[in-house]
C-alpha cells in the first residue's frame, strides 16, 4: 500500500497500533516474524519502507527529520495515546524524533532496538562515502539479494529466498540493483545521543547482547533501565521476535 510516497504494510485489528521502523538498508519486511505475534495481541501494526528504501520514493533530502516527518504524516489520523513506536537501529533514531514532539503529537511510548549511539568521525566519513558511491548493478538476482542481505545485516539470519529480502532489490538497466538509494547514508549524524535524550514519552532501550554497534553503558547513560537480549545479534527482531515484542510489555 502506498501512502504519501511511502510503501506501507499494515495488518491486525484493534485500537492499539504498533509502528515498526526498520534499520538503514533494510525494508519494512524485516518485521515479518513479529507481525503475526502482534496480531495475536489484538493489535494493529504498520511497517513502512522509509524513504529511499524498498518500494518507497527516493526523493531527498534524507535527514532524520525528513524521515520523522514522513512517519508523523502517516500517524496524523491515529489516537497518539494508542500508538507505540518500535524502531530498530536507524529506525530507532527516527522514532526518537517522532517521540520528541517536534513533528506532531507524542506517541504513548518508544522502544528502540540496537541503536548505534556513538558515531566517530571515521564512522561518519564511511557513511558519507557510501552515500556518494554509485549504485552497483548485478548480473543476477541472487547476487543483488545477497548484497542486500549483507547491507541490512540479514546475511546468515534468513534464507537467500526469504521474503524479508524481496523489496530490497529491483530490476534496473538490464540487471539487478539494490532498491535503496545510497543517499540515505547522508542521515548519519553524531547528534544521536542528543536526539534520544530529547524523547518526551516513556523510552525503553535494548539491544542484542552480541550486537557490536552499541554497548549497555552507552544505553544506560540515556535509559537507566536499558538491557541486553542474551545471545542475540543486531537484528534481534529477526532471530528472537518474541523477546523483542516483550519489550513493549
């Protein structure tokens, strides 16, 4: 389903809505293992492809604020008191801006998973170099899907033909390419800790214990109740959807 240029998947029924925001390089399909669990709770879910990802528009700019404005627009007819936001990695920062109140009414709560909090100059330089890199064309669909899986952190977590990878690639110029616009990497910003500290709704932070992108001390400096999910990687929503959904309890 397209909405304001964003591809949005929805499901479930009930008054409560859980908004699922994917990480950089992924698509809303990464939440596939979680959505059936949400529906058993008699709740609704919404999983957009953020702009520049999957089937959503590739119009810039791609700053965190632009993504947050997109999500606020999606939520304009919802009762904010019944909305929970669950954001993974990059999506957690987007959710934090939504939960800061600058783009509309505050959601009831925000849960972040695996947000990279500390960005060094080297990290930022690497991200901006990725943004300038011309899109790569692959001769086979399998090669493109493998690259998407690696970029989204899904390689080895899902099968090569898994539906979680479907929207991450497209046909282009007689070959196959990533659907992601590389300019999305321009959103990388060292102000992530400040964005998280300005959240004005109840915040719960978590990460997989095996996630190399964030540490528990980094999270507890912002959310004293933050914790790690034992044995889980960066994409814990794929490997342990029940544990991730329990963060909303």
